C-alpha cells in the first residue's frame, strides 16, 4: 500500500609400579598406532534415514486406513497393507539419488515369505539389491549397496492368507558423497523467541520493550516471536509491531487465555493503518478489557486460530485508512467492525456479526457471515471453502515442543478446533532442524536431505544456494517472520513435485542481484496428482525492494497440481529504500501453471507487468487484492502491445475452466495521473471461465480504468474513489 494513500581405589603397592609403568608404555604405543591409523583413514559419512516422509506408492492397499504412506511416516503404530494376492509392491521416492547402505523392515504378522529389495535411478529400470525366499518376518535389517533414487520392496509369496503388511519401511544411506556427520534435530529456539508462562515476572515490560523496538521498524532487521505457555494471563495489553508474532503454545486456542488485549493501532503513522504489515496473532483466547480488541492492519498480518470473547475492531483509532487483511480458523463471539477497512477476507471462522463494508468483504466457510449482496453492500459469501488446510503451528505437549500439522478439510465451514479432537499430525521438534541465524544454505539442504523438517527461528537468513525441498510431507515453518534473502540471484526455494509439503510463516526478500524466480512449487512440467495431499503455502510473503534494492523476474511460480495458496502477500515495494520503476524491477508476481490450484486470500501488488498470470486448468481464487504499480513513469512504460497496461489478473486464452470470487484491482498512478489502464482483469470468454463480484477503482483519480474485465464494466469515474463493478462474468 502507498504512503500517500491509504501499511554436566585403591592406591597401587610399590611392587606394582614396574608392571604399571610397562603396561602404560604398551598402552601408549598402542594408542599412538591406532590414532595414526584413524587419522590416515578417510572420514566416513554416517548413513542417515532417507525414506521417512518420502513420496510413496504401492500396488494396492487393503483399505482406507492402511495407505502406503503409513510405512514411511516414522510412526510404528500405523501400517501399509496390500490386497490379498501376489505379487504386491511398495515403492519410495527418496527425492534425489543416494548411496544406499541398509533397509530396515518392521513387518506385521502378515509378512512376506519371499520378497526382493529393488533399486532404480528413474523409477522404470530396476536392479535387485537383496532377495529372500525364507523370511520369518518381524524386524529385519538388510545390508544393501547401490546408488538409487527409488527403492521398491516386491513381495512374491505371502506367509499368511492376508496381504503384505509393513509397520515401517526404512531406507538408509548418504547423498552427494556425504550424509554425515548427522545434523541433530531439535534444540533451543534461539534468542529471538521469548517464551512466557503465567509466573514469568514483568511480562508487560518485556512485551512493551519489543514493541518499542518494532513499532516503526518497517524495514528493520529485528525479528521476534512472543510465545505463551498454556494458562491465564491477566491485565496484559500486547501491542504488536513489525516482524512480531504472538502465539499461544497450547494445542487449542482456549488453552492460553489473555484477560487483556492483543493490539495493533497506527499511532506511529498518524492514524493511518495502511502500512501495518508483517506481524501475526495466533492460537490465543482474548477477553478484551473494553469488550472489543483492536487489530488495525493491512497486508501480511494474519489473525489465525484466535478466539475473541468479545468484538473485533479492524480500524485504527480515529478510523483512519486501513486496507486489507485476513482472518482464518478464528471465533469472534461478538461483532467484527471493519469500519474504514477497504477490503478483507475471512475464511473458515465464526463471527457474532459483521457491521459494514467499504469496497470488498469476502467470506468463505464463515458461520455468521452476512449474506452475499454485492455490490451494495459489497459482501461476497461462499457457504464453504472448497479445500483448506490450516497452518502448522508450534505447541507444547507437556514439556516437549511439537509442531501440529492440521489435516486437509473439504467443504470446510467454521473453525477446526472447537467441539472435538483436532484432525492432523503432531511432529516432535527433534524431527526439525532448528534454523538459527548464521545457518548456511548448505547446512539447511543437508538437513532436508537427511529427512528433517525446517523450523526457522526469527531472524534474517542470507543464502547463496537454493533451498531444495525434495521430500514429501516436509514442513518448512517460520517463526517471527523469519526472512530469507538470496544474495546472488539464485531462487530462494524450490519444492519438488511431491505430496504434502507445507510452507508457512516466512518472508522471502529479493536480493540485489536479479533472481529469475524466488519460490518455485514443482519443476516445470510437473504433472503428479496431489489431490489427496496437496502442497500448501500459508503466510508465505514475498518482497521486492523496500528494505533495500531487490530484483526478481517472477516472484512465485506454482507448477505442481492441486497446490493451496492460503494467504500470501507478494509485494513489489512502492516505498522504503531501493525502489523505483527499474531499481526494484519485477515483471511478474505470481504465475500458476499447475492444474486445480486454489488460492484463498491472494494479495499481489505493484508489479511492472502482470501481477498474476494463470495457465493451469480449473484454478480457483477466493479473494484477490491488487494495486497496479504506482511508479509507472508514463503510459508508454506500461503499454502492452495494443493494450493499455497489463491486467492485474490474467487467465491465459488456452484455459478452459477457471473461477474467481471477490476480486479487486486499484490504480494510483501518482507519477503520471493521466495513465489509463484498459482493464483490471483479462480472461477468455468461455462457459467454463467465470468470475463473480469484481471491482476496479482509481484512488483519488490518479489514473483510470476503462473497463473491469476485458471490455466489460464501466470506466472509473475520473476523479472520485468510487469502484466500478461487475457482478458476474461472462
């Protein structure tokens, strides 16, 4: 948004001395010899577990509760079992080639009498690394050798009349000539994670101290997470500044209660909340002192898994400008008052009421949401969210830290945590590499290759090589807006075309050398079906410039099918340092090539060309917020062939099916207010391509739109900030 407008013996006898001296001499000689031998031998890397969480397939499964993935999930209480016939197989993709050393099998009673362990580089051509016709089942450790990416167990003769049944299928080895020393998982959370319990002295003083540091530090390097153990905290007003996350450490929001507030206001910016970015509140219950909690934010400021026993005010004191925000999996017992908020998206929540709307208020799966009435008032309401998965979060199980990964929901409505056991998986912290400041990309990648997940502690991480997430079901979770900066033009992070990767809670900040992309989900040409277990991006933010010069051609590219993009702000800076039409050049914001991708809460702003381009089939977007680049010097700079300007959201002409709800684009061409934007949205005119409740608006008459979508919709008014709308397209 714009500055201008509107974010631990006995003594020996004398006779024994001679023999002791002789023995000591012999031992000394022996030790020296052994040391020399050890020093002369090359260091051997320790094999590590490579298969856990890997992408796994099988010839069959007995029933819905014995899926192939259970054999590589690290849980000895879950299993894969096959159909009752021969042969059957289970195959794991290690994500990249590795030198293999052993396989460990944990059979259930229904084991294989005869089977083979087979290896492959490509998943097509196989060699046998081990075979037997006399297995007794139980726990088996098999020594193997060979280099492969894919490992398959093929059972040819069952020991019982049932199928083949494995509790665990573990593959060990090393990658890239290494694999050790093994990187430990778990550990402390570093200096920027502040953990409180109700007996902690002077909680208010510590919270105030951090707020004073962060209140105006919009482009500073401070990063903080304020984490509260389960219990009740009285008389607390936690004001939340930039790059500050406040969260409860319970499994349920009601485990951690504040008799007090979690507040964001805009006094630092003269009552203007349009630059209240990069902060979050999660997993807490609030009893606000006045009955209403204030959360006056704009982009990249999620309010997740919160229970407010009262009302929620989304506007700053004095009702100054505020522009855009996001609520998910939250319960607001009272009324939500957006007041001066221009637009907002609320997903899978419950509200006691909603008072007003300015331009675009969108709801999906929200109990108590107002009925659709766009454009007057501008409410867009979907009864359910088609597919959703809540963000992973850190919590305490007794004295042990774990990360809870919520399960996918289909046709979700209301919160995930109220009224029953939460569905999902708890992962102990010892299965995470806890990333702290100073960690290198090489170490991060080694941890990933070892089979660890990543927990980035609050800090700024400069990297010189791409972080490669190649293993299915990997969790990459950031605390306190952890920030990743590629210094030398590399892509900051790439995700393989595998199931169920979860990326959440971090910021990628473009470096001064142009990166072709900053985040890639799946390689080009990805085509695997991930509908049962999609990859998700949640509170993953991207910034080009603002904190200093930064460039990237395309910020996020989504190639994997079925990906969920749940709340992202992708922002080419319009203020701060290192910004200008060419200084922080960034042509494209988000490009979607994968099929069946769903975006819930898509915020993309200020790119030199297209902000969003969509090439995949059956894409869906629920809520889109955009501003075109303010700093275009003139009409020629944005000219797109014969078209005046690049659409904020473009669906390629090849696409047959696409749908969007509650979407807006704004222009504020303050450098040259005479610039004309032909339309905010562009899409092929086909029966399967549909949009609902669109708007374009000129902020203060600085530049104009001629149409809303294609050549449909009235032009903006010319001088006043009044939206032009289209209810349905075509």
